[in-house]
């Protein structure tokens, strides 16, 4: 927590071991201490009608039982300086019982605020602390000038599975008003039990596992954390760290290195940190430097990074990265540890040029009949199946590099997808790319290459889908895919892209895009654009329940090669039209278990002897407001009536 800029914990939903408070006292975490009171099954405020005539929070005979728990919490923990807020409980109504408890707590301890989510904006809470509020309600409270209480969400950003989408948006709102002050993410750790299956494979057990399937359970709904059961970070934790950082950087005159720094610490001068920067040209670091900053808490200040204004060149883009590192070690954070970062982009002048333009090879037609078209140029060979329009083979010097390029509209559902019923509501897209009928296949020589145009009817969705290929004399294959809705009532599309298959040997990956960890359209502020290396086996992430994982956004190019350095490179046409990519040894079909969840674990997913490369225009955002209905925010959904994009494939070798 300390290493990821987390400064406060709510003890949901009961007081913790006394050791926890001692640790928080010693190492410095604020604690919202919560009484062990919850009567959710009887009803809760803001969650629909319930019978207040039967609910314990509204009956005087239950008053002492409620008060006893709050009293014991306070009397036990009152001398811990880490405890800064008392919470009267969780989802348990707001009857007279809790108005009386509030008065008692304030009389017994007038040094700490008392919060109670169930009170809303009633008088028996010192903090407005809603649970999973909508963004519009947050904006409304932020804009108010009549409020006197801070707004601190008691629960938000449900971190179940591949989640924590649109997290930056919360703090875009919080930053607009001093009475908007933060929240407590649900929750910290996946609650799984180490287990071994009958084949000796280890996994984390959750609800319904280890003999419990016939009993009442809630599957993996105890796995809502930012870290694994053995305390390893999920990729989403890095987004939390970035958004929570207390040193903010904004561009003032970025091409001349002028940056505004905001010190949001309350007590710490920025002279406690080392600031380092680096200039990237098309992903490669060209210049680095340090800058000394001395800045008082809660102030803003401009600094100058001493870099020469980069020359503007065609096909060149620049990024300026800046980082803050600790100078000295503390008990929890080592010296030289990154606690803040930012990236600024500038300088792109025109589209990229990925293939050498001076090749004069001619295009050979090796085969052309009613079944097959085979073309060759610059030692690169492409084979098309005329009967289904598919690119069957992409080869270099006789070696097959890839093939089976097909449209792809689906992803393995995430926990949030199941929560908002995407697998059910969007089910029509699951096989839409496979259930297609070729209507036209035209091959035309000219315009500096050989043009192949295909048009399909997507039978499941009654829409037109086309792919245009241009094979040029340099051996590059430009691919342009487009789709137009055939009717108005189509559900949301989970993905618009294409997938191709490579032999297993193409294990080494290098790409120019956001990384190094997985990232998505609504969770990528912590992932900087750069050049990263990985392997196919290490590209993804294993969640406690298998689901969509491993995506990278804003990708300019990706390269997959074998041990000899031979392989393919896929590139976007421009920095303004980057790709989403993913590489894996398992297609999404291996991680998709239908319209309802199944108890499945990573140990059951056996890697295949192929590499699956997704080259996508876009993928649905992850969402993360909650996992029982919240959709990705509108900018991260695929509801347009038309999509198109293009990319180029060509061979690469040492």
C-alpha cells in the first residue's frame, strides 16, 4: 500500500486485529475504523424498499445490541493515532438506533469525525460517503457551493478480475473541488485458498471449489482485490498508483521543456525527491537528465527541463517522460523508488514510413486459379483462398510466418462483462466473424501493387464486412478492414479487429506502444508509450478466474520473431491511428465459458502449439464502477454504426 501511494484503509466491515492498528500507527496509514454491524439481508438505505417495521435499525429493542458494538470498537481503538474516522457500520439502515449511536460517539470522542454511508446527507454523518456513486452524482456534489462536509466514497472502483477501468475519471472529478477528497477501493486482496487439483496443478480456490459446489456460494466474488492472495500486484494496481500520486505534472510549454509541478503533499517538500526525465524519439531514448526541485507542500511551480527543442521531422514523434524517485529510504519504501510519473507527447508531423521505399522487385503471380491466388515479391509470398477470401499464408523465403487472418468481434468475458450481462446481450457477436459468406473476391494488378478486394455478408448480424489487401513490390501487405451495420438494433460490439495464427516458434515479442503491462482504453494512464520486449508466454496475465487479459493500446508496431530473428512486423499507418494488440498461446475461445460463469482456473487452460495475434482497431473498455451492472463509460464502448482501420504486415529478419 505504501509503495503504491495508498494512504488510507477502511476496515470493512468490522474492527481488525489489534496488530493492524499498531502497524498503521508505526508506518503511517490513516484508518477508518468500522463497527461490525451489517443487516443487509433485512434491507439497506438507497437500495430499494424494505420493511422498516421489522428492520433492527428502526426498532428500539435492538438499540443496545447495535450500540454495544460501536462502543467496544471505540473503547478498544481510541488510543491509536492511525484511527482518524469512526464508521458506524455498513449496509444496515439508518433508523433512530444510528442517530443515537452517532450522538454517543461524538460525545465520547469529539476529536474524530463519524461517517455512515447509510445516512446519505442526513445529520448523523460528518462525511458524505456514498457507496459506488455514479459519475453524474459525483459531478453534481462537486459543483455545489452549499456543502460543508467532505465527500469520501466508502466504496468505489470495484476491482474484481480484470477491472479498475475509468479510474482516472474519478479523480478528474475529485480534482475540481476541495470538498471532493477520495475514496476506499473495494478491495485490497483476492481472497483465495491455495489448492491443488487431481493432476497436481496448483490454483487459487474460490466459492464452489474444493468440494463446495453443491453448497451456497458466490463463485469468485471474494476475489475483488488489487493483489493476488499471495500479495502480487494485479496490473490495475499500477493504474491506482499513478492516479493516487501526490506529485502532478502538467504541460505548459512542452516543446521547450516547461512543466508545471503540483505538490499535493501536506507536509513534504519536493526536495525529498530526485526528478529525472528522458526524451524519446519514436520510442527510443535519445536524451536523459535530472532536475532539482524544491517546492513547499500544496503549491504549484513551473520547472524547465533542459532539452533542446527537437527538430520536426516527417514520420517522427517525441515523448517526454518525467519521474520522481525517493532520495532516502524509509521503513516501507526504499531509496530510488518511483513514486510519481508522467508522459507528454508532441512533434508528430506525418504518417510513419515502415517499409523501405526503394525496392524495385516485381510482383510474381505464382498461382492463380479458381481456388488459390499466390503472389511473391521481395522474397515474401502471400497465399489467398479464393473460396473464403482468407489470407491463408504469409511466408518469407519459403518459411510460413503466419496465416488464417480472420475478422474478430469478441473477447473472453471479464467479471465486469458478466456483471453487466455483455456475454448474453452481445452474444450475437461471438461467432459473427466465423459465420460469414464470401460475396466477392477481386484481384487487380496495378497502382504500385496487386490489389485484392473481398466482401462478406456477416450472416449472424446481417451486415456487410469487407477487407481490402494491397500487396506491393516491397513485400508489404496492407490490410484495410471495414464494417457497416446492416440494421439499427445491434447490441454493443466487444471488439473490432482481426486475428491471425503463427507457428509456436515465434515466441519473442517487441512492440512500440503502451506498456510494459497489459492496458486498455479506459485503464492506460500508467502505461507509457515506448518500445518493450516480452515473450508470447509472458505477454498476458493470469487472473484467479480466466478472462480477457494481455491487451496493449496505442501500438504503432509489433514484431514477433523466432530464435533466428525471422518473423513478422505489423504496423499502424500513423501515430494518430494506433492499434490494440495481444499475443497469446490461447485464443479467446479457450477463456470463454459461455453466457454464464463457470468455476474455471488458470491451471486448466493448456497453452496451444500456436501463437494467436490479435490486431485490433478497438476493444470495449474494462469498466470498474461496479461488477453487478455498470457498463464501461461511453467513450470506451463500441456502439458506432461503422468501423474501419488498416495496418501493414511484412516480413522481418536479421
